[in-house]
C-alpha cells in the first residue's frame, strides 16, 4: 500500500483593499505591499485616537449607539425604510434611535446585529 504524503501547508496572503472617501477601491497585490508600506512609513504616527476623540461631536449630537446604527445601516447600503421593514419596526422609531432620541434595547440590538452584521453590544 502506498504511503500517504503530507501536503505542505501554504499560507495565502490576501491582497489589500483600500477604500477612499470618494468610494474608490484600490486592490493592492500582495507582491506590491512592501513597496506600499515603504511609501506609507513617511506618514507613520505613534498617536492613538479613541473613537470618542474622532467621533465625539457626532456622539454628542446623535449618541454613540445612534451613530453606530446609522453608520452600519449605510455601510450595508440600506435605507431607513428597508431596515425598519426587516426589523419589523416603524421607520420613525428607527430614525429616533439613529438620532439618539430613543434607546435601543438588548432584544432589538440582537435583531439589528443579525441584519447589519455587527456585534449587538455596540448598541448597549
């Protein structure tokens, strides 16, 4: 009986995809990443910013949960009406949640999580 040969494990390095604010996507092949990193090194920063540092004004205006909800909805390219239908709630209630005028309970957070592919705990 022939002896089975073990296949060497090969780790695939995926390409890097970068999205710009103008909705352009840049697909960087893995063999070009080192060159890109050399170019980016000039802009290296040791400063670390929290989400509150970056989005503090938005959180004050809409609440953190509301801002995250709206961002996750837009990321999935859904309107308030579409998301409200999937969640079986009124669009007006969804709007109030996005604007920080209505809390998002744990039960609804879990429903939102399933529809928008996001951890429900960000809404609590």
